[in-house]
């Protein structure tokens, strides 16, 4: 059997309601691992997962995607005996030395105060065999490897600690509707809100044949990757061709992109009501493109009946790309299949739209019936832990 240890982060700062956050974290972990026989527990700021060897990859996937922990590691467990601790550290040091590592340090934590040695004494004693037998040199400032010793119900020893994604467990902060395109921004926006504990449902606007089947498949792949972090998600595919053609026909040319955003908000309002979402999430970043000036973003928000969250509003493209690489959406997002926002984009879009002008143009479009029809014709796909669920 193998034991993995997850470190609790922000949850530890909660007060009297900490139990609800811990219960959600446990529930989420069980969702990831429900196809395995892994045993899961949460005690004193640590998440414990014990599994068979052939289930280790499932556990590693879960811990690398689980929101609400700051780090995790595969551990060696031993009894609370300093001689056993020394032997384990020696064996780990021998392996590290074979890999070319020359210096080490030990970080010890004594959660069980009944253990006769304190944390400093544990670290000193645990290092003695490695130091005396000159397997590696001690370097407490910049070691090649750090060995961790945690004295709890057992002793847990590990060296290859992985950083996790932090945040709050998904399900502790309501539900949001993500307007998902095929670009870099919106998947990152969904991930960032999931990190704040929000359940994510997705909405994609498809304008076939002007947007290709490959463009839709690209968005489905992105929705699957988002579900790797949000655990479960639905992708609502809205057929938007007729709406977009009506906008091109009747809207002033410089307003076509902004009117498209307005019509998307109208659909998002209906979908939020239908799926019981509490807010709308977009990948807008202030000043990034013409539709994302403050004035134009104010126009878009005016037509939203739910709170409109823009988690990327203060981020630049390099920061967004960094997150996209982290969550493995970058290579999919840059595939050369354009979404409906790119279609019919005017050469000179309006930069500082006024709400009163937007209301007048929208009224003149007489487009409510087409929007309702598009909403009713939507197709829905279900994703769970990174994979599509076909029912």
C-alpha cells in the first residue's frame, strides 16, 4: 500500500465554518477517486490517501488537479522510532546520491507531542547516519534535496514534494456560468474562479458553417480540461448563426462585435436561470481588444441580469499564457480554429460605446425571438474529471 499526503492551505484560516470546507474537500477527493479502492481521510491539516500500487497514477492526477491543498507527496511510512526514521532517511539519501545530488537538509514536524524528541532534535537525529557515513553533505540554505519527516499517527517521510494549486475546494462558493470561447482567456478565467471554490458550467456560441466543427471540438476539449479542476461541468453549445447574421445585417458596422456581446449576455441570463448559476464569468481583460475598453465592458455588463465576474481584468497576456500552460489549455487554445467572436469583426470597431446607444441599436435589431430560439436549440455535453460522459 502507498500513502500520499496532501497539505491543507487556506482552509486552515477558516473559523467556525471550517468543517464545511473540510467536508467539501473530502467529497471532492472521493469524486476524483470513486473508481478506485483508495482510502481517504482528513486529520489535523493533512489529507491522507492510501491506495494500491496500480492506483498511484489516479491519485497523482487527483492531487495535481484538486483545489484546496497547497502541496502533496508520495510518502514512506514507518513506526514512531528514531532508529527506523534514520534508516529510512539513509535509504532515501543513497538513492538521491545515485542521482547525482550531493547536499541535503531535513525539515521535521512533530504533530504528536508525545514523541520524546522535538522537531529540531528529530531533524538532527534523522540526519546522523547520512552525515556520519558521508553519503551526502548538509546544506541548510540551498540543498540539492530536502527530506521531510512528519511525526503524526505514524511517521511520514518524503522528499519529492509537489506544489499544488491552492485555493478553496470547488463547491464552497456558489456556481458560475463561464462564457467559453476557443481562445486563451476564458479557460483561464474559469480555472481562476474554480480556485475560489466556484462550480463551473460552460456556454459556447457556435456559428456553423462560419465556425467549423473543429472549432467546436476545440472548445469541447477545453471544457474537458476545465472539468479536471472543477470536477464536473456541462458545456451548453448555442447555435448562433442566425443571430450573428441578423446583427451583421441590421447593426451599424462599428457596433457588430459589441452587439454580439450584448446578445451573448441575453442568452447567458436565460441559461443562468435554467441551470441555477449565480453569476456570469468572462475572460475579458481591460484594454486587451476593442470590445474590452472600460466603456464597452460597461455596455456589456448593463445587459447582464446576474453579477458579471472578470477574473482576468487586471492581467496581461503573458500572465494569462502562464496560467494556460499551467492548466494545460495553451496548446489547445492556440489551434487555428476561429470562434464566432472573430467572424465579421469590423475594421474600425466602436471603442467607447454608450449604454443609451446600445439600447437603441439592440431595440432596432428586433432580435429577441432569434435569441430565444438559439437558447432552446442548445446542445449539452457533460464532462467529469477531464473526460466526456456519454449517457
